[in-house]
C-alpha cells in the first residue's frame, strides 16, 4: 500500500513540476510545520478532555496526519530512503534495545 501511495503522490508532484522545490531542508521544515499544526489542536487541552477533542476535531487531525505523511514520502523520495525498510530496521534496533 505504501508503494502505491508513493506512486500517486510522486505523480501528483511531478505533474505540477514541484520537485524543483523539494529539497531535504524545505521538506524537513514542512514536516515540522505540519506536526506543529497537529500539536496545536491539543495545546492546553486537559488530559480528561482529550477523547472529546479527538472526536470533535477528528477531521482536522486526519488532515494534519495526512500532510505529515505526504511530506515524509516526498522527503524519502528525494533522499532515496525506503520508508518501509527504514521502519523495519528501526524496529529491529528497538527490539534489541527494549527487550520484553
């Protein structure tokens, strides 16, 4: 599924000739900006209200998560990193670092 999503996003980007604007620095900045927008939804919300806020603002949360994922995929394309393999390698390290 990730590969299919990547193809769709890369095609979208390339049809608009946006790749020239996609360098690692600007994509990393964009990821942080979108993550900050996600965080802003929860800012100053007491823990007891988190479930309600998550339900009430689910669409906004979904959009910010999507924006973050889109920029991650664009960044991984530019720096030639397979996200799936990167996650597997990281989990292998985590299994050794945090045994049951």
